[in-house]
């Protein structure tokens, strides 16, 4: 494995040999020991950041990705406002899922390409930093991920685990909270697959001496109401100013509670949740977000006055065809239509329109009347609007009777196993 990965990074092993290895792993898997060795070699293919000179237990979060998943934008400043340093290295959106970097870069001037020295000084000064993967962090993963993308070998638990954990372990963290999404809009569409991935990630984290726990959360309908980079930033601003979006804040505060507990600033996850709610209510999370935007070069006037942001040229309502109750909202379809409108990319070099996206106005379980607005679309591409309207209309299923929605937070997972999670939050 060392020969292979080291040779691949140095350019001695060609792509076709690595593709053969990836395809073999895709079909035959790797056992836990092999996955741990694979992760270790990917981790040490680059720099492992040392944040030990910065006081406090440094904690990060990783989400396996979803539609409307903007949790990091609230979570990082909120947890930092509770006194736990959050060094976060995030990715871009690819395929139907969004990426934190694209959302942050929709704020004019915001720099996600800080050098590792700037990264260290930002976390030391304000307790939170959010950047993209640099060439120095796990370069073996950078190269291999691009190859996996074009060889159809992304969806494989040991390869995903090695890829995610090598980057997270390189950031300089002491502990990690995982948000493993399950459902139609997630990488892992069944709870069983999601639990297998979560368990592997958690075991790897703990094997490397980083306390790692996770939550299994629902991704059958989009999280919150906004899909699209700037629209999602605005939704987060609203939440941090106290206008709570229930499902989004339930996920943010639950993950946040675990991060604050792991960071040593709360006795339990519940206590951590209370602390997260407090910093939202007293405005400290919002102040930290503004400090983060300013520290990374963003134009604070736009986050303070989102109404000054440029508007999309074309705005269209999707109307409800008949009365009833929203039974299901196909998150995957929302992800793909979002891309069509310009909010995401199918190829890594596609250009994203920060204003484009979808605002959902009705969520699962709500009653609707024929002719009411289900969603609003924002785009510069007039030629796709009609198709987008039809697809979004069909993405809502409407029933005659209300049916119970699947639990938003399904389970808490740690090194001892999977525990049901029944603590619904009142926010
Ligand atoms: N995200 C990653 O960083 N790597 C994977 O393999 C899948 C998702």
C-alpha cells in the first residue's frame, strides 16, 4: 500500500494502475486494518497541521453531504462562540450536493484559499476559520478523488472513509463530530449503508486518537428552506439573528451540543445544546460569524444588509396542482434542478451562479391548497425555467391525508455502537 500510494503521489504509478486498484477495492472492499493503513498513508502524503500552540480542544464537524445542508455556516461560529476553537477545512459542491466553500464564496470578497500560516493565525485570533483543501493537505486524496470521480469508484465505504478521515486528521483537530446523512438526497440512501459508513469513520477517528462521534440525520427532504449558495447564506443569517428554521437549527444545535461537549465546555450533549441555544439567543454566534467574514476578507455590509445583494434576473413560482398534504419532497431532484438553475456544478470546473437556487415554501406534513406556491426558482437561464418548474412540481408528492415524517435525527453513534436518539429539541 505504501509503495502504491507513495508512487502515485510522485507520479511513478500511472492512473491506469491506480484505477485497477480502486476498482478492486470497490468490488472486494478493504477490512478495517487495511482501511486504517490506507488512511494513514493518505494522511501522511502531505502536511499534518500542528495546532497544539493554540489553547483549547479543537473540534470540527464533517457532513457526508446533502441538499440545503448549510449547517456548517451556523455551527462553526456558534460553537466558537461557546469557547471551543473550530478549524474547518471544507469542500466544494459536486453532483447534487452543495459545498460549504461555494456558500462562503457567495459573500463578496470572502477568501477560502488562506495559506496554512493564515489558517493558524485566524484560528488563534478569533477561534474559527473556514478554508478549502490546500495542495499540502492529503495530496494523495486530492489526486485519487479526481480519479475515483471519473472511474465510478466514489461510492465505496473504505475509500470514502480514507478520503474523508485523511483530510480531517490533517487539519490539526483533537475531536470530530460527523453528520452522516441518510435518504434520497444523501450519498448513502439507506440507514444500513449510512450506519456502516458512520461506524467506519468513527472507528478510524478513534484509532488515530481523535475522539469521534456521529449522528445519523435525515436527508429525504432538503434541510431548511433554501437551496443555492447565497440563498443558503441568507437563511443562516436569519437563524443566527434569531429567526429560527426548526429542522436546520435542530441539526445545528444537536451537532453543536456534541462539539461543545467534546471541546470540554459542557458536561453532556444536552448541556452543550443549551449553550448553543444561548449564544444564538444572546447574539454571540452572530457576532462570531461577522468576525469570521471580516477576518477572511468578506464584505460585511452584505451579511448585515442581504437586501443589497444583486438579484436574479428570472424568478418563477412553482404552484401546487391540487389541495392536500405534502407527503414527500424529493431532495435529490431539488439538488439536480438547483444545478440546472446555475447553483451547482456537475464538473469540477463549472462556474456557479451564487444567486441561483430554490426557496421551498412548503415542507413535509404541511397542508396546501391548489394554486398555492410550493417553491420559488431563481436563475439567469430563462431557457431552463419551464423544465425546472415541471420537475420541481413533480418533486412534491401530495397526499389526501397527513402522514408522519421520518425522524430528523435518527441515531447517535460512538465507539460503543448505535444509540437511538429521541431528544426532539424545542428551539
Ligand atoms: N467526500 C470526500 O471527501 N471523499 C469521499 O470519498 C466522499 C465524500
